[in-house]
C-alpha cells in the first residue's frame, strides 16, 4: 500500500472506530444483550471500506473530515446489519465473520436478527441527527442510502437474486447485475454521499458515482476470488463457501485469472472516471489501487 494511503487509513480507521464507539449504545444499557450483540458485530476488526470511501470523497472538498465521520460511520452500521443477516442459517449460514463467531452463533438467531434491524435504524437516525449539514442535503443522503439497501436495485434485491441463482448457470451480465445490487450499490452510495455532503457539483457527482459503481463491482469480484484462494484466517470467514453452496461467482463462471483481469479493467475504468478531478481524487485512486492488489 502506498505511503499516503497507508497514512490515510492509519488516521481515518481509528477515527471511524471512535465514532462507532460513541454512536453505539453502551452494552450495559437495556436491553443489554441486544446492545452487546450490536457492539460485538460492529466493533469487530474490519476494513471500514465504506466509511473510508465516504471520508475520502468528502475530503476532495474539505481538509477537515471530522464533520462527515458520524455519517460515514452510519454506512458501517448499515453494512454490518447486512453482514449479520447474510450469515443467518436461512441465508448463507456462516459460522464466522471478521475472524470471530458470527452474531447468531454468539447470541442466537433472534438477537442476531434484532441486532441487524437495530443497526439499520441507528444508521438512519445518525444521518437524520447530524448537525453539520443542511437538512435537505441530509434527507437526500438518507434517501440514497435507503435506495442502495432496498428492493429495486439495491442490496436486498441483490441478495434475493443471489439466493435464487444458487446452482444456476448465469451469464456475465446476469452475474454483474447481482453484484452491482448486492455489493456495488452501498459502496457507490458511500462515495456519492461523501461528495454530496461535501458540496460536489452535478458533473463531479456523476463522475464519482461512476467511480463507485466500478469499484463496487471490482470489490465483489475480489471477494469471489479470495473465497477461492485465501484461508479462513485471511478472510475472517469460512473459505470455500461460495463453491460449496454453488453460488454464482466470477471465478465459477470465468476462472481465477480472467476474474483478476476483470478487476484490473474495472479499477482502471474507475480511475479514468475521476481523472477530471485531478490531484484532489488522489485518495480515491489510492483506495482503488489497494483493492486491486488484494486480488493478486
């Protein structure tokens, strides 16, 4: 990882973790078991990629990124909600997440479901409660987040399609549609929200959205490849689950090397999308390069 990107993550990730610590109810607050489950899942070691992308896009317009931290952290709350539910026996039935027993293994299915629900509502409450941005902008940001998580072209739609595709033979376009919804929608929205609250103009928002869409798809392909090539210790979750469940993935369809080629092409297209922003987009370009190296 390049020095400037390492420095960015070294400063931003602890700031995001502190923000999450403040946003989450103390585990002694009733209902304490639910709050313990929420904190257990959110504060587990993670990449914090979605809030980092939000902070990086906001930083194009403002040197001081502290005002965006609660909003960026809300994206991690929403992401963790999706992970908790994704691991449930009715979904992917995974026993591990971020190197620890998954939420339902640690607290039971009922508390895990409620913890996911609670994190989603806390994410929306956090954005709505921000005092650093104009109410109309916050409302638009909240609507974009809800859309990214929703049933039309968002995460829930992608999850339904992903479940239906198990054991099916898909073509590349069908697989891409699943990945864009299930993973790409929240990642691209994370970039968009940071820029929107930062004050980007319409053309810049469009460029940054294209960047986020390309990076979102690339990220999911990287995850597909790592599921085939990495260990559980590296992944923090059970390796080989995609193949075991006969999930639709890029490696299953194209093979490992062609999948890596797709990642390289997508990250190059992502960087091209934000070339008009020049040096201001250096952090986002660095993040895209970091994601590309994870696949090799």
